[in-house]
């Protein structure tokens, strides 16, 4: 019986010590919470805001004649642009549709121009390396 009483006292003393440790570390918990918020901001919120700004910039730089893709996957060419909407002529059957500006997923005209610039730069580097090799 005495052995069981001593074991119970050790167990209760261990729990009391653990409770004291937990109470003495609220600053550590705040630091960990702050670190989690920072990680979420760095890896989730900040890139999402950056992507949103790029999409808004792309939508504001649209011009008549640009080939686009909507969020629904419809390919077409812009016929007219208003403040918050645009009229698109589909490439396949030349029918016209009115969409909200936020429905534009990608501007293919700008994308093609960027690809052409990239290819030209690669060709320039290749020519330069060939002349250096000779």
C-alpha cells in the first residue's frame, strides 16, 4: 500500500511540474503562432496577391484584335471592349459573345509575342556561341 501511495505522489508531482512548464511558456506559444502566420503569408497570401495583380494588369492591357481564352475554355478574338465587359468573336464559327472582363484567363497574343522574343534571344545566343567557337 505504501508503494502505491508513493507511486501516486510521484505521478502527481510529475503532472504538477508539467503544468508549471506549460504555464511558463506563453511567449513561446505566441512566437510559434507568429511564425505560422508568417509562413502562411510568405507561401500562400503573398504569391496569390502577386498573381492577382498580374491578371488584373493583363486584363487592363487588352486591346481590340487580341486573341484570348476565357475561363470556360472558349478561344476567340476581342471585337470591342467596355469598362467591365468585352465582346468576343469565336474563332471557330465567328459568333459573338459578351463576357465580363474577369472571365479572361489568358491573352494569347501577348503570350505568342513573349515566346517569339524568347526564341529570338535563344537564336542570338546560339549564333554568338557559334562565332566564338570559330
